[in-house]
C-alpha cells in the first residue's frame, strides 16, 4: 500500500520516460487504479514509467519523501 500511494503521487506529477519491460496486464491495472483514485494524467505510458521509477527508487532504499521530492 505504501508503494502504491507514493507511486500514485509521483505518477500524477512526473512525466519521465525510462525504458521498462512492460507487462501489459499489470500496466493496465495500474492505470485503472490511477483513474479510480481520481488521479489525472495525459499520457498513460509516462504514468506507468513514473510508477516503475518510484518503485525502483524505493527498492534501492530511498525514502518515500526522497522519492517524491
């Protein structure tokens, strides 16, 4: 849940483009979760990439606060 909340916050504010090995089912579920949470974005691919970047940073030990800054 912690990761999802941080990811949702980041996805709403970032438009980063990083290479990722996408799983279309997981990516579609993530985009659906963003929409259901009322988070708007213009490009779903960028939102998914931002979410993956946030998770990667937290996996590397970055704090939630560091990730959102």
